[in-house]
C-alpha cells in the first residue's frame, strides 16, 4: 500500500470567472484528498492557473489591461472560490511565477539539447480558443475546430516541433503494463482510436505570433507553446528542475507516492499522451493515474457565456451552504461520466439525501435519546436484537466497500454506499419501534437501539467528512462526540460511541421549498 499521494487538478485559464464545471473538478479532487488524509496518507494536493497564451493576451487587450494585470485580477477570484468551497490545496501554482517560468525554460532547453525538439515550419488551421493546430481533414469543409466547433484560421509560422513518435512505443508499453494508467477505459480507447491509430503528428511547441508566454531563450521571437508551459506545472510546483528539492523527491521521485492527475474529458490527450511523452523525454517517472472526469452540461447543452446558461458557484454556496454544493457535485454525476446540472436535481438532492435521510435521522435520534435516556447515549451492549446484528454487519461492510470504491476514485459510488447505510438506519427505527420498546419497558433493547443509532450516525459522519466539511462538526457537537473521533482508527470496531451527552441543535439541512428555490437558481444563470 502506498502511503503518499500527489493529486492535481488542471490549472484553469484565467480568461474569465470560473463556473460550476471548474468547481466540479476541484471539489472532487478535494474530496479525494481529504479522504486520503482521513486514511492516514500524506497528501500533496495541487491546483493553479494557466496564465499564458494568445487567448489571454487578446482578452487582456480587449479589457485595456496588461496581460499580467488581467490575470492577477481574475486569479484573485479563483482563490476566493476555492476558499468558499473549503478546498484544501497545499499549493496554488501560477504559470507566471518565476519558479514555474524557470522550469519551463529548463524543460524546453533540455528537450532541445536531446534532439527531441527541432525547428520547422508550421502550416495549418489554428483554433485560438483551444490554442491548437489542426490539419485540413480534421477541420473539414467548414473549417471548424474538431474540439470546440468554432471557426479556425489558416496559419503558417516557423515553429519548434516535439518528436512525438520517438517515445510513443514506450508510452504504449506503459499503457499495456498499467491498465489503470488512463481511466475510465472508454477514454483510453478514445485516445488509441482517435489519435494513436491514425498516427500522432509531431506537436508544434513554440509560437511566434504573440509574446505572452515563456520566451524560448535559444530563439528570440518564439514563446513556448502554452500546453508545454501548462503541463510542466505538475513538476514546477514541486521544485523541479531541482531534482533534490524536498517536495520533488517526496511526491514525484519516490515510487511510494501515487501520482494522480485529474482532468476533464476535453483535455485528455494532453494529459494522457503529450504529458507522458514529455516526461519520457525528461527521463522522469510517469504518473500512476490519469483520471478523466466527464463534463457537466446544462439542459440546453454546453455551458457558455454566450448562451447565458453559466452557473456561478458563489451564490449557490451562499444560499445553500458549502456542504450542499459539495455534496451535490460529488453525488449527482458519477465521477467519470458526463452529467447535467439542473436546479430541480440540485434541490432534490439536498432535500432528499441531506435534509430528509441524514438530517432527519440525527434529529430523530437525538430527540429519542433525550426523551428516553435524559440525553446520554447508552453504552454499547453488543447485539441485543437481530436488527442490531444486521445493522452492524451493514455498517462494517459499508466501510470496507466505501474504501475500495474511494481508492478507485469511484467517489460517487462511495457516497451511494454511505447513503444506503443511512437509509438502512432510518429503516432500523421503523423495525425496532423504540416507542413500543419504551412503552413495554424493554429498556435493554431500547438502550441498544439508541446506541446503534448513534454509532451508525457517527460512522456515516466520518465517511461523509471528506465531502460534508461543516456538517460533520455540527453532527459531532450535537452527539457530544469529541473531535479526536474523526479518524478512521475508531472505525475498525463497532460500538465506540456511548456515554456522550447529546444536545439538540438546529437542523443540519433545512428543507427547501422546491418551487421557490428552482426559480432562484434559474435566475442565477447568466
Ligand atoms: O483546459 N464540466 O483550462 P480550462 C466539468 N488551462 N468540468 C469542466 C467543465 C464542465 N462543463 N468546464 C471546465 C484548460 N471543466 C487548461 C488546463 S492543465 C495542465 C491546463 C474543468 O480553464 C475540467 O476539469 O479550460 C476541464 O478539463 C478543465 O476545467 C478545463 O479548464
């Protein structure tokens, strides 16, 4: 078992404010990072901003700002969003920082010296928003970008090229030997069929038509292609090119560290093909996993400013709380599949899972413990009824299943498992009928029921703590559980909770009125 994890999000373009799609990726990575920390791993979790390139340069011009001023302002908003979402990144890398620029220059020079990069001339169709060149066949008769479907422009310029075919056999070997390297499997097939089989062209890795980038020091007038620049963030943040830097040694070079890159389906080829090829050129180790998540759409298709269907996460967090937003993102769309954001589903998730199933279970449990046991959780007495037996078995198997799922980045599935446990615990109240046990003076069974309810709530709370970052503390407070119990250590054995004094608090998640809230969210789309 590896005891260290390095997890990264894509570094987003500060060309506009971030939307719910970006929040989706970063939140899911944060949930994973928190899970691993809960399991005792040492985690390094990185996010950042990809600040160079033609698109940013032209946006800044439009706004009458220098490129640096422009990105500085937008990046403030990135950091505010991550604060609001309680993202626990260990570092935030900006590609305009000196530490990064130094690494990009080094990488370019090294690949040039090795002969992996050569000077040539590029002619092709260029998509400015995607910063990508395409061939005649790829853009079709209408000359549209095959990725974003916007018009491309014909361009010819002197350019450096990266010799992709030099390391392709080694990369293919890596794919074959490491089935988990690129998942979900559909993404691997897509890469092989769309890019490898037709033949991977050499990649243009410098530009001369604009200047907002890392200069190629060997050739004035050239700047390093934004994708080399961007991908290098994953190592520059660790101190590369200083291979003796503490973080680099620990989180990249040490084979005991599991390196996981998470990215959206729109940028798979950069992470699964070009990045590993560059790393092979640099004689560096390849990541263990590239996990590709799906894209969130809106009902009317792709999110876009021009369609006016973009959702800003801030007002959602303000109105419904950070945990509701985080939970919705983690639970609604299976991590790895595409999804659709709808206000209706958002409200339903919060109401059904969080307010009804989870919040209500806590509320009912606390009320009964106050009523029947003066607010003190009875201690664990083993399995008194057959319902106790069943519930304990389910709790223990849920913990196991949850861990297996989480380790495979099946984050949504892991939370589905926890909510099955929550539902079964609600059902346990119906089965044991504590009010009848009280009426009939069956104190031992009643005490056991209260203890099982408290223990199951506790287990669910620990398992949900990577996503419900505020609620877990509230639940602990209401059940009188000390903070030190927020640890996986105590979950090995059933029945650790007992003897605490509970207290009634405000509901964890107030029930929302669907019509009003759906209207409210619809009005947020802009
Ligand atoms: O591509 N649904 O930056 P970017 C889900 N700078 N996730 C979405 C999404 C949506 N609708 N829209 C965006 C870049 N994302 C480069 C990355 S990395 C070395 C350089 C998420 O600002 C998703 O993770 O366009 C996607 O891959 C990423 O944002 C693209 O962000």
